[in-house]
C-alpha cells in the first residue's frame, strides 16, 4: 500500500473487517435481505453501490462547506437520487441488457442507509480524497458481505453459483442429488439472509472479542 | 468559510440553486439520451416477439439468447408477415402494431373501453403462428410477455418478463426452465379457452403431459405464478374473437 498513507489505507481496510457497515454498524440490512438470493444480483448490487458511494462521497465532501445544516439530509438525498438516475439513464442508452438486470436494484440504492450514513458521518467533515477512500471502503465492506451471503444462499438454496449448476441437476438427479441431497428452499427466502448474516456476525465477533458490546 | 450557512435566506437560495442545477442536468440528460433509449426499447420488443415464436439463438443448454440487436430489425421484417390490431372484434392492418403500448390497451379492455390489441402473424416451419402480447401483474409489479400459438391453439413458445419480481424466485419466470415448459401445451380444454395454469400440484415436474393445461410452478413464487396464469387467461379473453376466426379457417 505504498500509494496510500497508513491512515488513508485504514479508511479502505477498516470497513472490510472490524468496522464493517453490515455486521458491525448494522446498516444496509434491508438490501442485504432483499437481493442476496442469487450471487449475480449481489455482485451487481455491490458494484453499483461502490460507484454511487465513491462519487457521492466526493460530491458531498466538495459541498460540505456550503450545504446549510438545516437541509443537509435533503441535499444528500438529492445527490444520491441524481447519481442513481444518471447511472440508470446512461445504462439504458448504452448498456441496455445490463440496465435490465439492474432495474430493481437501482431504486434500492437510493434507500441504502449506508450511503446516507457515510455522507452524514464522514463526507460532511472530511476532505475529498479521504471521503472518496471512505466511500469505496464502506461500499466494499458492504459488497463483501453481500457476496458472502449470496454465495451461501444460492449454493444451498438453488444448488447453483452465478446460475451454473455446481452440485448437479436436481431434476435429473445427477451429482450430489443422486445421493439424496435436496436444495434447501428456505435459503432463497429473505429470513435465511438474516440467519446467514447472523452467523457471519457470530464468527466475526468470536474471532475478535473487542467487537463484543458490553451487555 | 465566511458564509453564514444558517441564515434562512441562504438556505432557501441554496435549495433553489441546487434544484435548478440538478433539474437541468437531468432534463438535459433525459432529452439527449431519449432517442437511444427508445431505439433500445424497440429492439427489445422485436427480440421478445421473435423469441416467443422460437426464433432465437438458444442452444440446448444455453440461457435465453435473443437475436442480436444489430440484425433484429431485419429479422423481424423478414419473419413477421403481417401486423394487425384487434378493435372491438374486428381485425385491422397496422404495420406499426408492435409499437402499441399493451399496458394501456389491456387496461382499456378490462374497463370495457375500446382497445387496440396488437397481433403479429409470423411464419415458422411453413406454418402460420400468431403472436399475442400479454400484460398482467405479479407479486410486486407488472409482468408481461408474448406467446405464440398455431391455429390448433397449441403454444409454440412464450416469453415472459417482469419489472420487479423477487430475484431468485419470481424473477425466474424469464428463465428457460420455466418458459420452455409452455411450448407444446394446449390452450384448449374441450372447446373452452382454459389457458395454461402454473400449478403447484400437477405432479408433472418434467412436463411430459402437454394436454393437462398445466405447467410446474416455481417454489417460492406462488403469487408470480398465479399472475402468469391469470395473465394468460386474460389474454385469451381479450383475443377470443380473433382466435375463433383462425381456428375456424
């Protein structure tokens, strides 16, 4: 990490582990539940959020001295909403196929509380470069959890990864299914995501006791 | 910074400037890109219609592969012989029928107003096939699609799409394993237009029985599946006058 000073590098690395937006700050849970039934959807959502967070944090940081504090939340919302609409329109014009895959998630990005959370907690009080790193870091931390949850839910729920059958064909009974294995339909409904996220939180906190809050 | 950002006047000014800037950026972008977006949507419709006729680039194990966008327009004019609209039981010719907004027309039909329902007549293996657009609702939002039938009311192919069904569950109606099951199913039961029902209890997961008016449902997507069944029924109801004439020909 010679490119970044240690302090700057931590802005990216912290949210990946000990200050993860989902497992530690418990933000962005709604989209983590809604779209992680498939790995592809998780992946696409993660990439979109990385873009919106990176650019959004930069814009808010640039405006941080001129935004009136009374209407800062509305100003933040406008920035996110504008970015999302721009992305949506550009994709529709130049990458129509991709925009169809994304359609549901674009709206969800606006409601993602991590984005507003980072605008409010970081970009409003820090410089452009550090805000950019913070945005990318938190979006990556979000994306990592999304992809982990998506991986387990798709594998155990549908027996596929990115749509490819990795455990055999459940109808023709090949691969694992020949031995009586069955897909767990529970994994593709939203409560399963809560359980998977819970297990990740459990594993993380048992490895690093400092993360456990006092009761 | 010397500006006092807490003053009411400043707050209002800031809000106004921000809205004007954002509004003009978005308006500029929307009008600049609208031609491209419209073209993409037109190609998509043509791809979907052709797909429902079984004209696509699928291989046995592939996903859904449309005719590529750069040749779809030529392919569409080549394979679709006629485009009609069904108005009040009468059929009229309309070369731009595929541009009709099916959502509006189906809504008009349901409320008993005059509706212009598009019909596409294509040719497949020397036989005429009739492609009908469909529009209905799933769990969260709209679902739509096309189905092609021959003169014996046997489905030749379908295409489904959706706006916001749940990923991994209802969203799977646009995957091949679901759509392929419809091919070969008959829409008739005796002489009534029974349609094809998405069934959770048909005990026919391999879909060997093509006469049962049923296809196997997707687990976890009950409401989307019911929406598909209802959409097919509604389409048959709307197009019945036309279907009667092709059956009796």
